[in-house]
C-alpha cells in the first residue's frame, strides 16, 4: 500500500495531484472488489476516527462508520450536542484535545474555515466530510462510479445543473484535474464561486479539455455523458426554499432535459434527493440512473481515504 498520503489532510480536491486522486480511485476499486469477494482488511486495526457532525447525515455517517469497522478500526460519532465546539471551547483546543485521543478526525461542518482550523491545530489527519465550500469525499465516490460505468474518465463530458454549491465546486476541481470536460448550468446569481471555475479552467487547459458555466440548462446538458444535480436548497438555506423552487424549475432533470444528453448518458445525484424538485422519479428510477451505485461507492471511496491517510 502506498504511503505518500499518510498523515495528510483532505480538505479540498485541490489538496490532491492527479496521481494522488487516481491512487485513491484505484485503491477504492481494489478494496471494493476484495470486500465483495469476502476478504477482510485490517489496515486500521487499533485505530480510532473521531467523526464530528455539525450537520446530520445518512450516507456520510454510515460510510465512514462502516468503513472504519471494515478496516479494523473504531469510529466515534460526535454530534454538535456532544461537543463544546463553537460553544465555549475553541476549534484549536478541540483539535489539540482530540489529537491526543484519536488517529484521525472527519468533520462535517457548516463553515469551511472550521475544517481548515481543525487541520491547522490537529496532529492527526483531518478529512472534510462536507463544508459550505466543498465535498471532496463525495466527489471521489462520484468519479469512481463514472470510471466503473465508462471504463475511462478522459474526454467525457459531465454536466451539472442546479445550484453552484459545494458539490459543484468539488466536481469542477476534479473534472479539471482528471481531464473531464464539464459544463455547469445554473440560474443567474447562483453560479459556482469564481475561484473554483478559474482553478478548474487552469487545470483543464493542461489536458486540452474545457470547463463551461452557462445559464442555459439545455446547453449545459447537450451531448453530456453524465448529468448530475443536487438539491436546490441545502441545509441552512431552508428559508430560501420556496423562492429557489420557482427560480430553479427550468433546471429540473426530467426526461425532456435528458433527451439533450448523449443516448448512453447516466444520471447522478449525491442524495438525498428532493424528488419532484431537482429531479423527477422517471429519471431517478430509470435505467440511466446510477444514484444507488454512487451511494454504495461512498463506502469504498471513504475506506480508501481512511486507509491511505491513517494507515501504517
């Protein structure tokens, strides 16, 4: 097992080189095949992962928790009610204390600066399980799924339609890094942050691929091999929900929009899905949908991250 990632933090897709991203993908695929064949792994025997959740979660919690068990380690769930984080104790002190007890920290937070600060003061690897800026662990599972479906990544077109959020940011960075063309379709004012678009374009130029941001959902999806969407209102944006539903309606992934993608296109969603809003049942439950393969691959991708960052 390679050790170049040992002891590293994973806060952003930008923390990885192309070689390192592929190393994680290949190791995730290896772990998946061996696990499905019944082989047990003990890469993290005797190791403990602290899992900080400021936001509730299904897939992130289960994938990291089961992943640690399957690697021989122990996951420790810490909700916002279990901790003094931002309620009297500083993030720096929390990081220093946890570092004395555990071998790694996974944090699912609201503010990206929280994971940055945790990593700054922690003596053990810190993994961003989701922040308002990025969702790097999700994106590793996504590209593992795309690789499985197409046998390659290079030269594919990924279309993302909806809110230019944390998932869109991480997808952009990964697409640029891996030589995948990407088109993002959002309403005016909801585009991804400029830094992520510019960084993705810079990376894409090295591969002769393209990154595009448009306000036309049909243009974004035309000819796409992968059509990806996410919820229109994330946690913390509940007060904007009704207004966003009206504004984002043209960006709904439905059979009409999917007609503009390539005939072999697959549909992806990081889940949970608000069916009837960003996607309709006819697409989510269609033969083109790979959303449950994508969800399963969270487990295998997260195991690869844990083993390579925390393993001996």
